[in-house]
């Protein structure tokens, strides 16, 4: 298990940018696949982006269709941190954003992720 703490959320105007960070504590961060999810009021938690584990600098990033071309997920294993760079933000991106860790390659399902952060609020005004 790994402990996760998100940061970087806030209020931004439509078209703006934010970078979320997720700091992990505990051993084995580089062995986990990491994901970002979000949950808007009254809606289910949904997958946003994922990044596979990496023994070096090669990894695979994947996204839900609604954020492709706008969001970029990355990881720094030396810092035990995963990032989500969000550009061209839209009001519909407003949600609580969670990072999570998984042992399942390429998963987009909440059930495949075993460790979760507490979330960080992102609000995009129109």
C-alpha cells in the first residue's frame, strides 16, 4: 500500500490551466500504475488519465476522450510524485480530483485501484 496526497487544485477561469500533484509515501511507488479520477457533484467517480509503471523513463500514458489534447499525466519516480497538467480548462472539468495507485496495467476502473488520496477541488468558472 502507498499513501497519496493531492495538491494544486483551485479556482480558475475557463481556458486557464492548473497542475495537480500527487505525492506518494511508502515503498514501491515506481512499481505502481497511477491514475487520476474525478467526481463532480451528483455524479460517479470517473477515470481521467493513467500512467503505467516505469523502471526507467519509458512509460505509457492514456486518457479519457474528453481530456485528450488538453491534459497531460506524468510521473517523477525520484520524487515519488505523479502530476496532471490541465490546460484549456472547461466548466465541465469542475470536480474533486483524486489520484490512485494500481497493480493492474492500463486499468480505467476504480475497482482496480487499491490506494486513494483525499482529493483536491478544481473549479472552473465560465
